């Protein structure tokens, strides 16, 4: 322990490190930065000049909005682990920025257009569709990532040995989603196949599995292994077409579901997205997504 004469009072140390006395006390209480010495009689805290680097690191990382638990782990970690922790936080911030940019884009479109954009919402009728699907579990924040993983797993399964195989499946790809978006929701991406499938027992019921599709998520379990087969029931639907990036799909959903309820109809899950033009085929402003929801007359 440094000699008492070399120690700094909490006030001097706070000024040196651009922290408040209150912050230093909090960091001591949480175990983030303990003083070098605490006077047993008075309870006064004293800090060593060599602790300034850690204190200034805390200031820097707090300004970057890192949680205290991550900062504590970073201070204690060896250089390789410290770099891993900071990269993970960098990725978290990047994801948040991406979401914020999407929100900003929606707000700009709403403001520039003077309100909600117009979508042509029409009634129609869908046939039964026999689909090979890959399913996953997702939360709203990771929905795009999970859909992309499902697409990759689905296409690998369709092209793999023993799969339906091109040209026995027909574009477009279909995304299947619940009406209510929340953590742990079940989603699927599918392709219409020409081969006859066994009968299903109900909406979205898997009727068999086809090995060969790899897991599309490094975490495992969130994107299920293998193709499943099901019949997507047809019937009366309400639909619209969205032009533009997927980040603006909430605008189309607003128009679609508003029209459903205004017409006294009841939406029946899953909501269906048909990807008519998508990534790799055109710039995102030219992407085209057909939104379809099966409906019933509302008996209430």
C-alpha cells in the first residue's frame, strides 16, 4: 500500500480525475473503484495517484454509455479479453444506431409527407400454399437478423441432397409472422414447393421434416435445423404492396391492419410477407414486398 503521504483525499482525487465525490463513493460501494485506504476512525477515503488511470478510464467509458458491469469487467480483464468486451459493446452500439437510423427514416418520411403515406389496400383471395419452411425464435430487435438466417438455411436446404431442389420450388420466398410482435415470437421463412405434401392438422402445423438445412444462427436453437413442411391455408385476404426497404414496413402494416379493422374484419395469423424484389435484385428503394393477412368476418 502506498505511504499515507502519497495518498490523495477523495476531493483532490475527484478533481484530478474529473469525477464528483458522489461518483467516487458510488464506484466504491459497487466495487468498481475501491480507495487505496479508508481511515478506520473517520471513514475518509484516500486514493493513490496510480489509480488515476482506472478512474479516467471509467470516465471515458461512462461517456460512451457503457454499463458499469461491463466497465468493471473491462478494468479487470487481460488485454485480449478487454478487446473482446469492447468489441461486443461496439457491436451493441452499432445495432442501436442502425435501429435509430431506421426510426429517423420513418419519422422523416412521416414529416415530409405530412402524415402517413398512402397504401392501396385491397381484398382478395389466396389459394392454399404448400411450403417448405425454416422456423426460428426471435425478438423484435433481432427480427431482421433471424429472417436473414432463415433465408440462408432455407435456400441451403432446398438445394441440398434430398431436398425439393430447384426447379421444384417457386419464388417468391414467404415470411410468416405473428400478429403481435414480442420477445420469443415464432417466425418462419418458406418457399412454395411442387411436390405433394402429407395432410396437415391445422394452420401452421408441421407435417414432416427434411434433413439438410444447417442452423442459420451461431447461437444455435434460435433457427431450427432442417426443413419443415406445411400447408398455408388460403381464403379471403386483405393485402397491400410495399415499395422500399424493410425498415419502412411498419408504415405498410399500419395501413394494412387499419383497413382490416375499419372493414369489420378479424385478422388470422400468420401475417405473410412475399418478397417480390429484394436484396441482390435491386437497390433497397426498389424492393417490393407484398403483405397479406387472411381475414374472417368479425362476429363480435
